[in-house]
C-alpha cells in the first residue's frame, strides 16, 4: 500500500512555456492543481473568451 503524503501548499498559479506548448498549473480549492497543456492557439482563444468578463 502506498503511503499518502499530506498536501503542503499547492503553490501559486504557474504558466510555463515548453517546446511546443504552454503548461498552466492552477491551484484548486480544497487542494491539488489543475494542469493544462495548451497550444498557442488555445491560449489566444482563452484570452479572447476571458476579455468579455473584463468588459462587463
């Protein structure tokens, strides 16, 4: 049986550019992280989608 490790702070939002993609690590409420591997095109689409919240 594997030992369970306590969660010790999931850290801040991280965005890292790797060779062909951009990695987003988003901390979640309750612990853990959502990790997204996105292309440049995906990032641009997300950026455009989020702009509508800034405008309202």
